[in-house]
């Protein structure tokens, strides 16, 4: 049995004793190296967990602030819809849609007249090149209330007064004519006007077509 001296009275006491049998002083047991290492490791784990929780809270707060700032700095812009008769400038091209009408005939000329697959929608408009170079008139499209897109009818380009498939305008030159679409009559249509082949901008005109002329 190992012995050690009591720090109070100097009496030899067993290392397993909790107090000195002579003076009653409490015997403090030494903590081993492994004990200190275990305590230090436990403290390290606790500090790591606390730090991780604080870091997650900071990231969430920063993310929420960034999202809030981004939503405020980039407001959503609504697409402006023009009416028939209004002048629309988009890209390097200017337009004015004057009127639109439905017809089941392409032309009064029996040699040019062809029956539509659905119904012919004529759009009378003026297009002007506002660029400093000669430009090809961009293609025309229709967009209905469901987002479906329609191209101009190839039959319409054969009729006198229509704007051709490849029409070139010099700077400041304008042309008035019509574009023909073969589309169902059961939808509401907007005419999509492009800023040009070298422009990424578009504009829309709400059509209010009349019955057959």
C-alpha cells in the first residue's frame, strides 16, 4: 500500500484515504494527465459546437440581408403594352400600328386569293429605320394571351401592299404596308415589334381587330 505524508501534520497516510486519521485534514487526490487531457478535449468540443452554431446564424442573417438587398436593388419591370395608333420606338426601329382587321379572303384578285387555314388577320402599320445604316425590316410576330407565338403568313407576302419578307430601309426611310397572319380568331393578340436583327429589345402592341372589310 502506497503512503504519503499529510500536508497538515506530517503523518503518513494511505494514498487511498480521503482524510488524515490523525488530524482529519482532507487528502486531495492528484488528477492524472489523462484526466486533464479528457477535460481539455471536452472543452474543445463544446467550444466547437458553440462556434458552429454562431457561424450558421451569422450566415443565415447575411444571406437574408443579401436577398433583401438584391430584391430591392433589382425591381421587376413590367412590359409596357402600346395601343393601335401609338408610335413605338424600339432599338433602331420605329413603328406605328394603325389598324387591324379579320378577313377570310387574302385578295380580291382571284389569282392571288387563297383560303386561310384558320382566319386572316391583317395589320396595317408603318415602320421606319432610325439607324445610321441601311437595315432589313425585322420579322413580325403575334403573341396570344397564353404566350403562344405566331409568324406571318407566307401567302401575305405575295399580295400588293404587304411588307415583304426581305425589306431593306435606308436611314430615316419609312414604309407603310400590311402584314398578314393566318391564326385562329378565338384568341387575343399582341403584335411583337423587334428593335432589329442587331437589337435585343422588343415592344408589344395590343391589337383590336375589326371584322372583315
